[in-house]
């Protein structure tokens, strides 16, 4: 019984530290290639950009997000030929007031 409890607690510990959640105030950047959040001169591609539909370029938002290796869901066709360099892909999990 102790082994199961220890194993469960260990699993939960690693599950909580494996989530790369961050909260930061960032600037919204929109162009024909997608929506990005800028912090310290670095852009981060927003996979779930519909959550920022009420924000315009230049707006500052405080968000909590996860860093992803790939965006999930349907793959949109490129809207333009502009290449927008970015640091990583993120998924916004919460917008703070």
C-alpha cells in the first residue's frame, strides 16, 4: 500500500513540474502569418490565437501560457508569404486582468 501511495505521489510531482506554465505581460503582434506575443524583443507564436480575437496589435495582455513543441488541431493554410521569425509556439491557458 505504501508503494502505491509513494508511486502516485511521485507521478503527481513529476506531472506538476513537467508543465511549463508561465505568466507574463506581453504585447500582441498580428500580421498575415498569424498572431504572436512579444516579450523582450522575442516573438512567440500563439497556437490558439482565437482567444486574442478582441485584442489589436500593440495591446498589452497578461497571459498564462504553456510552451508547445507543435500546435494541435487543424492546420490552417498559409495566408501570406511573409516569414515571421519566432522563439517558440505557445498555447494561452488564461488571460489575467
